C-alpha cells in the first residue's frame, strides 16, 4: 500500500510540475528558442568545412580569445587530421625532411602558436622564478586571464566561460551560440538595464528583475504586461560587419562571422567527429552484411528440414 501511495504522490508531483513549469517560464519571460540552422557537420554523414574552420579560428583568435579561453585545446590539435590546418604535404620552401602531416612539425601550426597574442607561463627557471614564453604546438591555448578573480574584475564580476566544450555543453549548442551572437537587441521600454549589461532575448534569464517599478506589482508584472524573453549579460555584442578581414571571398558580416566561429567551436568540442561518424557508418555496413550472411546460412542449413 505504501508503494502505491508513493507512486501516486510522485506522479502527482511530476504532473503538477509539468503544468506549472510553462507558467513559471512565461512569468519569468524565459528565453527565445534558438533558430535552427543547417550546419556542415549535421547528420550521420556531416563533415567539417575546412575553410569555415580556418575562418572560425580567425574569428576566435581576433575577437573571442580576448575574454574566453580554450584551455582544453592544444595548438597541435589544429594540425591533426580533420583539423583546420592539417597538411597532407608540406608547402613550397619547407625541407623535404619535414613531415608536415605531423602537427608538431606543421609550419602553419608552429607559426600560429609562436605568434599567439598570449604567452605561456612556464618554469620555474634555474633561479626558481616563473617566466613567460611564446607558445609551442604542444602547448594548450593560454587564456587571457591568470585566474578567475582577474577575469571577473575585468568583466563586471561576470566570469567568461571557457569555449573548449561550449558547443556541446549548451542545449542546441551550435544554434544557441549563433543566435546569441547575432541576437542582441535594444531592451524593451518596460525594462531598465544597468550600465555594463546588455540585453539578449536568447540568453537565459529572468527579466522581471529588470522591469521598471511602474510595470510591477507584488513582484509580478501588472496585468497586460509580460516580462520580455531572455536576460542580460556582461558581454557586449562582440561581432559587427567588417571587423575581420577574410582572406577569401566570404562575406564579412556578423552572420558569417558567427557561422564560422560556431563551426570552429564545434570542432574544438568534438575534433574526432568525422572519424567517429566514419567508424559508425562502416559498422552499420558490416552489421548489414553480417545479417545477410547469417540469414543465408540459416536458409541453407534448414532448407531440407521440415
């Protein structure tokens, strides 16, 4: 009897929560659902667009890296097979003794690491002191801040998230990142945003906290007024038309920058995706052939049996 009562009580709580959740979300304004986009890496046969990855790295390096780290990615990952700067063979001028398919010897990767805007903290040296040096392909991407406290001080007490896994860590990751980067809006007239904060309808938050007093009563919006969707964040709109000069004919627009950096961040979060998908397809083909052989064997063995 106790088990039955417990099950009924649990079902009641779950059903009640399912009805109350949309009401609470509407009261708080919620956030806009990210727009669905078609990505090169979508689907079981999706692959990364190498040109988009290279442009995306350029956007990350010139814009995003000023605040956001990439601490789980090493420079040599850029030159591994499937990476944005992988080389099958060396470009002209590189000695034949160099194996450019080895990411540690990849001249592009070595140049990107050596010229990266932030240096690597290393040491201690012979005197026991730490020192900074230019990055090597074996190093992970150095972050813009020495610690979280400095990061918060520089960003209005907000901690910029690391970008290594963000494309997989967020719900609808690629679509969410694209919508966030391109979705900044002027705040509605019913809310008041503090200096150093920016309104974005795709950023999860509770905008009732920012509504003007004349539109609130007992902690809730007055009748006929709804809290706008989204929230506020300390990151100003990072992209604008023409801020990055591409080396190809791709449009130099906010939308294109956002698409390219999403491609790059998806690769950073899952650099082995293409190999995983190829293995999955081969496994399915193998299982289909095996099933056919087993079925044929079954029919052959039992053909004379009644």
